[in-house]
């Protein structure tokens, strides 16, 4: 189950970070999680990298294994000396492609921080990137040659671009400019960076950075969607003041966030199998309710959010049954996909998949279906009168799972609301009988819709508390949700183990 870092001096860490709220914000958890960590004197394993990063950025020297604070360097901001710590496991290899943007200098910090996690970094720079930072800086920080030219004979002799692409465990693009993403989305191979992206079989993580209008442009949105559909992971961009003087979404994610996302992508070591042995049911996509043999009632759900959750759960070792309405997405890796059409079929598939430990209902289920759907094609009557359709209510899958005899330990619903987001979501949570609800707005301030978008912002409502997640990719939101699920299940299992021990000891006494 969940790996915890034992015996770390959590009180000292909290003080060094500037208080409990700072740790809450960093780990994106509520106050009760911090109380639990303090009570146990432990931090979950997933907290290791961000806490280590945050302490270092505050100028502390930290032992990466135990998180022991060894001292404080004079310069806060991560410029202090690094420790000599090296783990025994073989280093993993990251190819860091630096694109041409003002944020390119932050790639240097990413390169440096990755090495603190026993990751070897090889740099590749586009021509544009070299306008902002020099290959020499990146080479000095990575202690390795930096590659810039597709047609360099020496490089081709010593390290062909195919080998360069294939030997990496992960390819990171930071900053990923609009231009670089557009070329990658279209399969161009007109420089070393795009050739590597086409040739690599390793996972790819992109950290976009650009002007907010460029990020919002439909062309960029389409390119991001195409890349995401091919399995490319994204971290950021985030909102804030831009170097160009504008304000909005488009800033490169912080180096610590990029490093964390990279570690998540990299290996089982950084992606603990902390849900292994647990079964999760995820519903995703729309349901399609027939009117006749060719017409139907449906909605615009693409399945992107539900599929991302199924994928994130499987990546943490859960056995996942993904029950999906018709979507055009491929099945995520290591997931059992059950394809359905209607709400009735979705309910039957979910019930057949029970028992389960976790259920996440992200599907947009049609509330009604046509009572007597015609098996043929409805014809015009000729008298100008449209056919009358009688709608009947569909079964509520979330409510059925929440009240089922085999109720999963943790049942999570979604609420897509057009107004009064949190109030309506709380009412829905009570009505449906689930444990948590993820509230996302149907329409955003810029007029775009959550349906079929690659981005989402939401509030996770767990009883009295609500955690707000800013706009991020649906994949990132899925990982955040799964982090909360993992913490919750670890607590449940610890309590269950304790109960088992108590009842065992009671039965031993009788
Ligand atoms: O698929 P994407 O394009 O990525 O979009 C994602 C999403 C917007 C569909 C997703 O994030 C989301 O919000 N899903 C719930 C959408 C919704 O319309 O919810 P609702 O208010 O109708 O239902 C609330 C909850 O009850 C949901 O968990 C839903 O799955 C569930 N439900 C609803 C009706 C029903 N008959 N059975 C259900 O299980």
C-alpha cells in the first residue's frame, strides 16, 4: 500500500516551509491530512519530491533520502550547494528539449533539480532556445554534451538522433512553445528537437509556455488535444503575470512542478504502486439514448476527464474497470475497458464489475431516455405533426453505487454546474449519497466549455472542506484526484488493519 516516509521531523519541515498552510498548498491537501501526517510523524512518499524542492528553494540543505534539514545556505532560491547524495538504483535518463521562449532559463533549474533525484540529463536546444540561454550553460549544469544540430556529422557519428531519442527514459520539452507543439502535432521533423519527438518511443512530458492569447488560440488548443490524444503528458501552463506584460494562463509551470511531473512519469520508483490490490470502477464519456434506429439523445462529453482518471489510477497500481460511453479516445494502458451506449447498459456494466474499493463517476449520463424507442426509422407523418416522444428517467448510476449492498469504500461523483458551483455540488453530493464530489463549471469565464476541452478547473468537495484546483490539464487534475484517493485509502486501510488486530486479539482472549 501507500509508502510513507517514516521518522521525518515534520514539525521542523513545516516551520521551515513557513507553516501548515504552506505545506497544505504545496501538497494540495486539506488541514486534516496535515494533522494525520503530524499524528503519524510521516509524510506520504509522493510528498517527498515537492517538499524537498520547496525546502531547497527556501535555501535549506536537505538530505533527499530522509528530508532531514542539514543546514541553511546563504542564498535562498535554490542556489545553495547540492548534497553528495546518490541513491543505489541506476540513474534514469531524461532528454531535456529546451524550446525558444523567455522561460528557457527555467529549464536550467529543471536540469539541475532532476539530477538531485538521480536522473541523468542530456540537453537538446532549438535554435530559438539559443537566443535565450547558451548551450554552454546547459552543458555545464548537466555535465554532458548539449545537442543542437540535426546534421552535425560528429553528433551523427557519435550519437545518432535516433539513438539519442531511444536511449531516454523520458523526453521533457520545457518550455514547449506554440511553434514547437504545432510542429510536433503535425509530425514535422525539420530540426533535431522535432526529429527526436517523432523518433522517440519514450514517454514525453511537455511544459508549455507562451502568451495567453497564443495558448487560448484554437490552433494551439487543437495541437495540444492531438498531442494529448497520442499520450503526451502536460504540466502547466499556469496563470499569472507574463514577461510580455499580459496576465493570464501561459506561464511555464514552476521547475519544482515540472520535476515532480517528470518523476511521476519516470518509473515505478517515483510512481509507487500504492493502489495495488484495489479495484476501481470509473465511468466516462456520454451515454447515448436511442430515439429510433438512427437517431439518439446524447451530450458533448469526450471522455477525456474520465479516461485520464482511469489512466492515473492504473498508473498507481489499481485494477481499473473503465465503463465508457461512445468516445473516440483509445483505451488507457492497463485498464479493462467496457464499452456501453445507454445509461441502462452503463449501470449494468458497473454493477457487474462490483465488488470494488473505489468508484469514480465522471460520465455525463443522460438523465432521460425515450420510453418506447422505435426499432425502425421514424417517418414523417405527412400531416406536419412531429412525433411525440415520451421521456422516462434513467437509473442513477452514482446513486445506485452509493447505496449498493456492495458499496465501494470510496464513491466519488462529478458535478458539472452552470451556476452556484459549490452549493449545487454540495446538494448533489447529499442527494446522490456519494463521499466526495468534484465540481467543475460547465462554462468558463472565456465562454469555453469543460466538455471536450483538454483543460479543467474544479473544486474537490469532501464533506465540509473544499479544495480549489486552478485551470490545468485534465491529466493533471486526474493525478491530483488520485493523490487524494491514495491518501484516503491508506488511512482506511490502516484503520481496517487496526480493527482486524483488535478483533483478532479479542477472539484470542475468548
Ligand atoms: O468527458 P469530458 O469532455 O472530458 O468532460 C468531462 C465532464 C464535464 C463530463 C466531467 O468532468 C463531469 O463533470 N461529469 C459529470 C457531468 C454531469 O453532467 O453531471 P450530472 O450533474 O448530470 O451528474 C452528477 C453525477 O451523477 C455525475 O457523477 C454523473 O456521472 C452521475 N450520474 C448522473 C446521472 C445518472 N443518471 N447517473 C449518474 O451516475
